[in-house]
C-alpha cells in the first residue's frame, strides 16, 4: 500500500524564490485498488508521483510504499514499484527486448526467470513482432507499451502511472486501461494520475482531486458525488477547481 | 555500491554510444581519416609552394658594381644562387631611360637627406609593385662601385629593398634575396680585400664548429616531448566531452533519465557507469588519434625527406616507440580526470545544445594548465608537481625525453596529486547526480528588471550566496584595475595615503555598500556583533601562538614556489620604504590595523555571511578564504592568506563576530611587520628563548617553543569550538522554529 502524510515539496529558483509544488498532501492507496490523482496541469500530480518513485526528495512529510520510507531507503522502494510516466521515455538506440531485459537485470532477476517473464509479457501485450525494433523506429503506442512492460517486468506490488495515456490513440489507450484493470484484479496497488475525468471514472476506486499543490477533496467517486450533490463527475471536477481558484485569488489579493 | 548495476549501466551506455553514428564518427572515423587527409594535404601544399617563383623588381641595375656582377643575362649570377634558387627568382629589370627611375632616384635623394624613407615613397613603390606584379622591389639610386672603391663604409644607404610584410610571398622573396645578397656582399668584400692585399681569412678570426651530442632518438624525443602530451590532453578532453553531453544532457532531453533514476540502480551507480563509458570513449579517442597521427607522420616524413621544404619536419622523425608506451599509460588517468570533469559539467546542462556551451569554458579553464609546461623554463619540481595536469604533462615530458633521474623524486607526488584530483572529480560527478537542483534544473527566465526588483524587494536579513560571490568578484576586479592605475609611491606620505585609499575603495566600500543595499540587517551581515571578552582575548593570543607555525608555512611555500625576480624586486623596494619610515606605529597602522578592519569586514563579514547560506560551514569558510587568498596579487602570498583565512573563518563562524578576527588579523600582520624590522632589535632582547635574528634581519623561531605555542593555539581553538557549541545548537533550534512557523502560516493561509 501507499501511505502519504503531509507531503510537501518546495522548489527554489535562481533568485531563491520559492514555489510550493506540494503543500502537505495526505492520502492512502490500498492493494487491489486504483487510486486516482486528478487535477489540472500544474496541480502537483507529477511531483507527488516523482517523490513516490524516489526520483525527487520531499521537502517535508512522509511517504511509505509497502511500509518502506521513500527518504530513508529509496533503493528498497524502487524495487517495490513500477513507474510509467508520459515523461519516462525509452531509449532510441535500444530494442524493446534489450530495454526490458536491462531493467529486469537491474532488478536482480535471474536469467531464466527474466526470460520467462519477458516471454509472458511480450505475448500478453502482443509485442513479439517488435522485439528487435529500435526505440527510434517505434510508434508512440509501441513505446508506451514497452514502457509498461519495463515497469511490470519485475512484477512489482505497486504501480505508478503518471498520465500514461497522454498522446495515445483510443486503441492503445484502451489497452492501457485493460492492463490497469487486470493489475488491479491481480491485487496490485495502482496509483493513476490524470486530468481527464472519464479515465478516472472508468478506472479509479478512490480519487484525490488536486489543485495548486493541495488535495481539495478525496474519497470514492460515490462519496464525492454525494458530498457535493453533483452526479456528473466532470462538472464536479470543474466546479471544485473553479471554487478553489476563486478562493486562491481572493487569498492572493489579501 | 552494486558493481553489477554499474557494469550493466556501463555496457548499456557503451552499446548506446556505439550505435550513435555521430559519436562513432567523432571518436573513430574522424581520427582515422583526419591525419591521413592532413598528411596528404601537407604533401600537396608543399609541392604547390615549390612551383611559385618570386618576382623581384630591380631599379638601377647599371648602378651595381661591374666586379662580381650580381645580375648576368637578366638573371642572378650563378656564383650567388644555385640552379633551383635561380629558377625561383624571376627578375623584372627597369631600363635606364625610364622616367620612374629618375623620379625615384631624385625622391630618394631628398629622403636620404632627411635621414628616413617617407611614407609617400613607400606608397608610390607599393603601387608600382602592384602594377608590375612584383613581390619585392630593389632600388639602387646611385652607383655602388664609386662608394665601395674608397674602401670605406658608405655614409648612407645605397640599396633600398621594399618588402610588403603583410604578404607571405613578399616575405619569402625577401628571405631568398637576403641569402643571395649575403653571398654577393661576401664576394665584393673578398674582391676589395684582395685589392688591399689582405687575406680573406683575416676577416674570420673565429671558426665555429658546432657538434650536437644528442643521439638521433634523443633529438626526436625532445622534439615530440612537448607536443605529444599537449595533444593527448586535448584529445582526452574532446573525446570525453561529447559522449558526456549525450549521456547527461541528451538523456534529460530525450526523457530517458527519469526512467533510469526510477530503476533500482542508485545515483552513484548510474554516475560511475556513465563515467566509465565516457572514460572509455576518451581513451579510445586519444589512442586512435595517437596511432593515426603516428602512422601518418611516418608516411609524410618519408615523402618529405627528399623535399627541401620538409627539412624541419624530416629532422623530427616519427615519435619514438618508448614515448608512445608512456603516453598510452598516461592516457588512463588523464582520460578519467577529464571524463569526470566533463560529466559533472554536462550533468548541469538541460539540453545537448546547452551542454555544448560548456566545452569552451572547460577548455579555457584547463588550457593554462596545459600550456604552463610548454614554457622553456618549466620543469618538474615540488611546486609544479602539486599543480594538476601541468604535473602530469611535465612527468610525461621527462619520461619521453628519458630524464628518469630528474623526474623520479617527484613521480610519487605527481601520481598522488593526480589520484586525489581524479577522486575529487569522481566525487563531484556523484554529487552532481545526487543533487536534485542539478538533475531537475528548471528553465531559468532571467530578466535584469525582475532580478533588480527581487534584490531590493525580497532582500533577506543576511546576504545570499550569490551576493557573497558577487562581492568577492567585485573586489577582485576592482583590485585588478586599480593595480594598473596606481604607481609605485615615492614617499612615505604618498604610500600611506595610497594604501589606505586603495584598501578602503576596493575592499571596504563594495562590502559596506552591498550589506546596506542587499540586506535588511547590515550590522549582522558584517558580523559586527559583540562577543565574550574571552573570545577577543583568544583571538589576540592565537595570533601570537600560531605566528611561528605560519612563519614556517610561509618558508615552506617559498621553498616549494620560489619567488620570481619581480617579486624579489618588489620586496626590496618595500624594504627600502621601511628603512625610511617616519614612525613604527604608522607602519603598524598601515600594515596591521587598517587591513585587519577592512578585510575582516569584507571577507569574514559580508562574504562569509553570504557563503554560510550553503549547508556546510567548512565550504562557506573555504569560499571566503578563496576570495581572501585570490585578492593578494602574489601567488605565494595567496596560499598563505588562504590558510590564514580558513583559521579566521573558523573563529568568525564559531563566535559569530568579526572582533576576535580583527584582533587576530591585526596582531598577525603586526608580528609579520615587526619581523621585517627585526634587525633593529638589540642583540640581547628578551625573546631569545623564542627566536633568533638571521643575518638578513628576519626572525627565526626556535622549533621547540614554536611547536609548544602551536599546541597551545590548537588547544585554544578547541576551547572556542567547545564554548560555542551551545550557541550553534540554539541557532539550529531557532531555525527549526522559524521553519515550523512558516509551514503553519502556509497551511493556515490555504
């Protein structure tokens, strides 16, 4: 499971000016669930997921993956997770097979198990025809598939998807959705960030709506609908963000 | 560190780079093609130059002496030039009746009366040369025979040669003509000596016979010993830089870095894996260049050995085999050092394009260290052994030349310095990879207006690191330019005013102004805090206790880096000033008290306060000490002042006040000034237990009391450390309290 408490991230620029990307967010994500981080661009979703994947260090707060602290033992955390992001590209000068194999070896998998696991995954994602294709020759969909297989090769208990369907066509996006649903059914803890409401409605059991580094509301989709008495989730999302934006502006004026 | 991960990353990066056509071209194809291409071009160019004769325009041919005629049948006489030279020298002869000759001669006569050739004549001749397509003009305005027949030196010039120094062809023509004229003049001299019944041999009382005792191999080694180490350095640097940019900035650009960072490999393993890749390419580039250049040189030299133009190159010969062996061995540490530096610099770049911009500063930064060994007086000694890159180049030079006895005593020191530098560079790479601000540097939109607004509007209580650096650089720049403006003082009054004004203007004013403009608490920024009287007393006593140690350090530095003649001259001038000083107290005021106050305000005050923005106090002290050392113009003095600065920085950080530092600084400088006037002390002074006065009037501390004082000084420093521990603890708690309050404010606002 993922346990996040008061997670804060402050960036500083050249002139020492501070930008609060995360302002003490807290949430929990359980195994066998898809937890959605929903928010407009710049809400802090990617920063939160980068901290969970140990790429960034938090300024304050606590984050644990399966009980392992991301600050104290990042090496152990990385063995527990699979991270797929719109930014996590694949190497242009490596084939799909080489790429996945490299990450399997980095995870310390034995050659036999790695070979077996890769055969299974390449077959499952219908990628046997691109085994020897270089990254530079792949389409966006193929690249994202390789990226997902790379994240799944060591069979991690926690999977982090950061806007994983951004830029993908409907067919590939649906394949990604199916994969995430299958992973959920396998009992994996999946955290999924997006700014598209329909994706979240389809996939997520619980969601946290983020804006300007804060979680402004969280719960199951039903709980949120009941709380705000709006059944249309897109409208709910829009109104929550708009209301928070107004509060923010009035605070800024003060 | 998991070496299996390092190996995996290393092999991945190697495979990745080997699949990159650009890298392969730069590292493999270019060296293999470049030198053969250059060699073929050189051979072609040499032949091209051989076929170009020189055109010499001669005016006043009939004024040449009839004996030993220089020109025969419109060509240079056979006795003054060989067949080849005659073919390459085409003469354009003017006729007697030409108007231009008359004009030129008449004008030359006028100019000759004034004693110099005028610009008008030069311009006129240049136009004529262009019209006649001549490379050189020789004008003989009046008969030479009449002058020389008297057997005396002509009173004025009787042959004018016009050369265009801006034209290569003209300069070559002059060189050819000069050789011809030397032979011709010798022939005329011999003729005249015969007329006066003097033997030709009487004009040559000395006959030189030069003999080169160096073996052919030694000559070749000497010729290559300076060039090859420099080339190796450049190849290693360029071979490392481009893969480094691709492996860091390129990965950031392509978005694959995040993929790697989220893998089980930690940052250090990633950094080392990439470093090994860059080093492998750096070694390959240097090796391939070396081999390609070696083979090409052998080929070109074999072709040029029969060509006169290739004479110099031909005498060099190919690089000796042993030099190649030493170079190959030296490539590994050099490549590792440059690879680490390149990788650390490239890690900072956000894109490949930005990464390319860092190459020039990198080359410019390392070039002085590479060129230092090229100086004729450069040799491997203790001083040069401590300078990275320079020491390795000098060691290589010694190895190639076979001077093993000369370099052997310093070899271990060179290797130690190189290992330390390589280790430091690798640590820097790992630090860069661990630094979030480096790896995920956001694009900086820098605007002067916004920056100025930020400086005034958002200024903090204390200066930032940038402010400290700016202050240090401003002081250095001001000192540099003022150093040119001031002249050596002629009197004590002039010296006093100049020293004080320069110190206040270049050091005091920038620090004071910046503390007022850039901070909200100028007094705290300058560390003008009252502290316990015991710390003040400790500052004063420490200067006494540690003065013998600093005196020995000074001697050690002067032993390692002996002062140049200029520094000696400057010291003598200063001593001269001291001899004429009106008052010893004035001397103390100028050399001890004023610098202590001004420099402490600037270096331990503003600069150190700003540098303390970095987390490590040691790094902050080092930054302020570096500026303090660099501000002293003499290199040897800079090393000593850096060490003094480290000690003063420690006192300033622990006591949070500059007053103990001022007392230390003033006392230290006062003692140093006093030691310069030690010869004026009576023979039976009361400090014979501590020091003697040497023949040149300097103070020589005795070893045992000196060490004893040093130990006491160390104990005092330990006491300051212990006594100030509680204050630092309070500071840390105060900072924590402020941070929590800020976080609570942010939370309540949202």
